[in-house]
């Protein structure tokens, strides 16, 4: 998904398109006040007890408290995995820790923001108590400077990987996008109600603006008849007609081509967490090799693309709670690991070109291409309710 939101029921919902409804709620996702996404795809959350929690992924695992993480009111993650938080005590302070196992370091510099996120260049963007925006200039121990913004007061913000700033209006529950150059908040995105917190593991797909074709009307009617019409009818019959019937029987038509593979390979080099979005924005999901036949079809789909500038391909297998499963938490998949794999190099699993398309565990920040398949619903899964409770959601991403 491109956007995760906390609903009014404190459960998590997802969406990939700016103009479509939220999918959810996700299982085992309650109850976090604020959320953030780590580079490996795991989630961070701020609980109602102001402690930091972690969850294996958007779609699997349950929330577990991080020891020694109290007391915070918001959390964000830098591109290198450094965790930044805003303390919940009187006289809010910025706090940081390099990973979940370290202790908080508190900045002594003045702070008056209550919500934070990180721009692609590493700059921290903050929301003040009154809903205005500030930038942290000079790093963690730097100073806050006002960021021009108008059109609404923000209650929470989230910054996409492409740098687009999204925000929830103070006193509302819909999502807006900010034009950083002008400082203007846009109109509420369609179908974006009703969430109280947001995080951006990917980039929302915005519908392309359509323009009516322009036509040029002639200024004057033509005054003369065209002069290039033929003046005489042809006097001779065409001479290139066949004079004899064919002497050979027509050859049999070639056999029809094989049906196209349901698997598609998308060649943008992305991190594992963005591979979900590569598929989702096309109405697909990461390909899961449920059996040997599916595995072979996935490999053949990659080979059919010819020579590609990629050493690995993301698909629907990863490590969840120390056990390798499909991204949907199932143990039902074809095993095709390379020799001496998994080796513990990371929790994300890829198809390795160097190992003849066998499985290889790597860090989730590694870049690869994405192998996707059409969205399919598991009939054994119970449908979950849409955020607006007006129809059942059947998204396999739940």
C-alpha cells in the first residue's frame, strides 16, 4: 500500500490510490495513536500508554512493546533507520535512537512541535500545537524555522518517498496534500475520510488530469473547388491482376501463440517495501509460488523479459517472526532456496539471478525488480469490513 491510516476505531487501513476508499481494517492492528514505517517494512506505533510498539509487517504479526521506550507522543523514521520521536512530557523534546535496542537520546534544544516526519533530504518537518509547520535546520540538535503553509491547520502529517507531504486537518479526518513550494494545502482528497493518523510506505497514485482536445475552426469557407481532382477517367484496365490461379494449396496457419503469463515483471529498481506498491498500483499483488509449477512460471516470466539490469527480483516470500512465509502469513509455498540459504543476511527474500533464480535472504533496503500477479481472493479468508462499513472489502492485502 502507499498510505496507512488509523481509523476512528483505532485499527489500521490502507489505500493505494488517492481517489479510492480505504481497505481494512487490517487484522491485529489495534490500537496505535501514531504510526511509522521502518526501512525493512516493519511498523512502529505509539500506544495509548505513550510507549513505542513494533509489528513485523503491515499484514502480519502483532504489536509488541519496545522496552525502555516511554514516554512519547509521535514517532518517525529517517531513511537510514534512525528513529525520531517527540516526548509526551511537559516541555516536549525531540528524542532519537539508532535502533529499537538502543536508549533514547534527548535534544536540549528548544522544541515546540508535536508531530514530525522526515523529508527525502533528511530534513525533519514538524507540526506545532496550533497546526502550523516548521523545518528542523541543522539536524537533530538544530533549530526550528517556520515553513510557509496556509489553507488549513494540520493535526498530523506523513511524507511520501517522493517528497509529497500529506496531512490531516485539525478538527477533521480527511487527507490533504501540501504544495511545498507555495505552502498551500490542497482540497481534501476524495474518499480519504476518516483517519486520525497516517504513514506513507509508498507513493499514492493520483489520477492523471484529462484535457479536452482542442480543435481549430476554419476562419473562412474555401472559395474554390480543389484543383487536384483527376480530370479524366482511366482508359485502361489495371495490368497487375493475376493471370493464373495459384498452383499450390495454401499452407496451414501457424499454431496460436501460447497464452500470456499471468505473472508480470516491472523493471523499476525499488526496495522491498516499495515492491508492494509497484504491484498494488496496477491492481496486482506480489507473486507467490504456491507450488513448483507456479515457481517455474515466475522464473520463465523473468527470463522472457530478456537481459535486465537487476541481480534480484522481489516476490511474495519473506521472514515473519523468524519464520519464512508468504507475505500473507502462510507456510504454503514452494521451497527453492539457493545452497546455504537462508543465511541470516536479512528478513526479505528475493529471487537471485546469480543463484539461478533460487531464493536468497537479503536486507530489505536492497533494490530489485518486482514480480506481480493478478489479485486473487483466498476463499478460506473471511472478508473484512470497509472503513465506511458500507460494503465488505475483499482485498487480499488485508
